[in-house]
C-alpha cells in the first residue's frame, strides 16, 4: 500500500496531531460531528481533571468497551472467505432446488472453516475436527450446509451435545486444557459413550491435523433429502472434495507450527486468495432410496455412520471456488450466522435425531451471540434474493415492513398490502407418516458402535495406522486416571486387537483389560419389548 505524505503538527504538550491536509477524510463522531482534537480529553485547565461534558471521549470509550461479543460456544476460532458455487448439470430429476436447475449457474457463497474446541484465540494446528460451513445465497433463499471435515460425529442424539462439548472444553475448576482432547473428562465421557468410537478413530487420524483448509474434505454428515418438482424424495449425503487433494501434517510438525505460527491456517488461506491462487472443491452427492437405506445393518439416520464410497460412489455436481477475502473479519467472518435449518425448496431434512436437535440450537445460539432477532439484517447474513415479511422492530431493525400492512390476510392492494403466500413456488415440507408411539427410545439399528470404526482403521495404510496408535498413546498418556485409560482400551479391543495391544503397551498398562461388552454401555432408558407391546396395544 502507498504511504501518505507525512503531515504532522505538534501540540502544546508535544503530542502528535495528523490533520486532513493532503486529502484525508475528516474524522467524525458516530453522529457525524467533525472532530478537531483526538489526542486530548476536555480538561478543566491543561493539568486539571477531565470533564464529563466531553461527548467525543465518552462515545469513543463507550464504543471500545462494547467491542466484544460472546464467542461461539463451539467453533469459536474460524476463518472465512467469499466465493461462488457453479452447478455442473441440472439435477431436476432429483431436486427442485433453484441452485441445481441450470448448468453453469453461479451462486455466491460465504465459507467459514473452524476448529471446534479451542477458544477464539487458540492455535490453528490443534488436533480437532474442522468445521466446513457453507452459506449459499441462492435465488430462493439462503441454504446453509453446516458441515465438518470428518463424515461422522461423536454422538447420535443432540441431547448429548452439551455433555460432549463440556467434556472436550476446559475443565470447570482449572480452566484447562484449552484446545486438545487430551484430558480425563473427554476420555471419561467418550469411553462411556461407545457410539463415539468411530469418530475417535477419525479424530486420532491424520484428518484431525490438516495441512491447511485448502487440503481438507468436507461433509454434510447427516442424511438429508432432495425433493423434486413432483414431490419425489431421494436421500442424499453431501461431500466436498478438494481439488488440491488431501494433505495433513504429522503431530511433531503440528506442535512446532503451533508454537511458531498459531495463525498458520488463516495465513495460508489469506496468502493463497490474495495471490490469486483460489482454492476449489467439488460438491459431490451420494443419493439413494429407502430400499437401499434398508439394505444396511446400520441406520442412515445415525450420524456416527457413513455410507462407504466403494458401495455408493460420490457424483460431482458442481464446484466451489473461494476468490475473495472479507474486507472486515468481524463484520463478516465473526458475525456470519450459519444455521442447519436454513434450507430451500427442494431440500429437506431426514429424521436424524442429531440434525433435528441442531435445527433448534443454531437459531437459539445466534439470538444470544448476535444480540437479538435482527441478525439477518447484517449484510453477511441477509439473503441476496428479494425478501419480504411482516416481522418488525426489535433491536437494530433495518428492514421493517414497507407500507401500511404489517399483518395478513389484509384487504389492501399490492402497493401497501405487503407480501402474500406463493402456494406453488414456496417451501413444502415432505409429507411423512409418523412412526410408532411417542417414546424416549433409541432404535436397535443405532446399536452397532464398532464395525465402522474397525472398517475405518483397517482402511488406513500401515503408517496411517501407526499415526492413530501414536495419537491414542500420546493423548491418553495425558489422561491421569488409569481406569479411564483402561476403559478406552477395552473399546479398542472391539475395534482391532492389535491396535488395542499397541496402545496398551504404549501406555504401560500392566494387563490388557477385558473387551467392553454392550452391558458396559450407559443405560439408555430403553423400555423392554413387553413394555413397548403394552404401549402399542
Ligand atoms: C457451530 C458443525 C453438531 C450446535 C458449528 C459450526 C459448524 C458446526 C461447522 C461453525 C459454524 C461457523 O463457522 O460459524 C456441526 C456438525 C455437527 C454439529 C457437522 C454434527 C454433525 C452440533 C449439535 C449442536 C450444535 C448436535 C447442538 C445441539 C452448535 C452451536 C454452534 C455450532 C451452538 C455455534 C454457532 C454460532 O455461534 O454461530 N457447528 N455441528 N452442533 N454448532 Fe454445530
């Protein structure tokens, strides 16, 4: 950037004054009043007390005092960029979503990558899941695909999310560790929740220490639905495949990078985009019907499971290019509000109990984090298509209803009567028959916690398997309670005997524990089959 000519005057006390001379804009208060002196508070006498009459001083300090907003309760550390999504081919047979109707259509997007556990100021190379959240500003509203770089999740039911996050974040008495899964509470929790074991394999693998955001895959994780113009629904899993391929660092590198440059991932994305080396991903779909879903032993509504790509290949349907950094980090990356419930006509939810819970959580958390109901008025969150409704007022209202009517139905003409329903064009929830009685019950089809963990571990090369066992030994060696370490190994025995033995030896366990049995799982409040048949009758 070109430096300005140095025009400086000195004040009576030797302080620096830079003036508008040389073509600079006039400094004003937030009310627009021009400021003559930004170096000295108003005083009673040059060495006397400050005067409360000094509105400029009070406004400046008040605004500074209020700069911080709550950081995200999870995924606090993140970095975002603008770009576009380009549709390869119309997908009209699968979905009526406008974004998938025309080949070559470009839709603006904002993407935020993040780590999950660490605070806003934590280091980039933590061993952690990476968030991969995409906001598509489509012509029929914002669609948020709020995914991660790992295709499965720790838990099956959103009711366990606060427990999971509490266990992974700082322990409440000591407020550490800040950003690692290397402590008793985390291992205690996951070893009591065998459903986490598949995710544990991924999180101990190289996937959890990516070389940069540009070398990561992304996943929508849950099974969603696509719905076409005839109302036909198809299940879908969303995938992002990086054009650069996948790369990770090894743990020793991660530790050094964190020390030398905790901003390593942000710097990488900034430098790449600023130098015109735009990162690119392909969006891929796995689509399937109910019969295909029924052919598996596991449940496609279970977010701890994936559909193997060798059974159902991923079909590329478009590309994502990130080509512009935000002008202001806070206004865009910090204030962006992703919400899983932001879908558009042609996309719908499945009954995945984790997804259903998320659909409540994100709006709720944005209301608190962004200070009220009008966060959609912020440019980064506002749709880029026309939008009209009768919601009004609240803090910072920017888009109140135009005209006389703020209710409907009404008798006023189109100039003042406001918007009306669009029966054909609007969003239609897919009609579904309810299934069974109202119960707190997890289906049997969610019960196998080890097969896919084993499948993932055994799909790894020898060196990748060694990284997993090294990571388990390292992380568990920071876990001080022997019984918890043993409980983790008892699960590993159900995944892979050699892995369990390697980890047990690495930890110096005197004896190999017994393999965990389903009876060791926490009680899930399951009604007996007798109780259920009574319920049904
Ligand atoms: C934030 C992904 C499960 C609650 C995020 C973000 C991502 C993400 C990517 C960061 C968004 C951003 O960059 O601003 C996921 C995935 C999940 C999952 C892939 C499982 C498949 C859950 C569950 C809940 C939850 C089960 C709660 C029931 C939250 C909250 C935030 C968040 C409260 C903070 C949002 C904010 O303040 O902007 N999640 N999450 N997540 N997630 Fe999740």
